[in-house]
């Protein structure tokens, strides 16, 4: 994207050099506007991608937390160990998850 913007500005500046003073100002202004619009679009796309990734991570964390709690309630400690470890890493301040992880560790003998 940066290369496209650079090429666009270079082409418009070259056109501006070949034009009169007023036409040069207009061409330079157009180049700046075009570059700004492209940068805004790229920023918007990057923000959308980051938001989608954050939402996916939040969904994964919620799934791991729910799975840990479910396995802990059933006493399935051998299955819960890895799941609760991941859930605890995602929410380290959740004391219930920490407790479930500790119980899973103790049951697994680790």
C-alpha cells in the first residue's frame, strides 16, 4: 500500500512540475488528498482486522473458561488439566479458574 501511495504521489508531482503554478498546486493538492484517502482506507481495514481478531480471541477464551468449569464440575481432572491451564492463562485473576487448574494439577500429579 505504501508503494502505491508513493507511486501515486510521484506521478502527480511529475505532472505538477510540467504544469503552470496554479495547476501544480492543484495537482499537488490532489496527490495529498488521494494519499490521505488511501491511508484512511488502509487504516480502516487494519482496524477491522484487529477487531475481528480480538473478537475471535475473546470467543476462544470464553470457550476455554466454560470448558474448564464444566470439566471441573464433573471432576474430570485428567481432561481438565490442559483446558484449565489455557483458561487460567487467559484470565489469570479469576480465582475459580486458578483453583480448578490447581485441582487438575494435583489430580494429574504435576
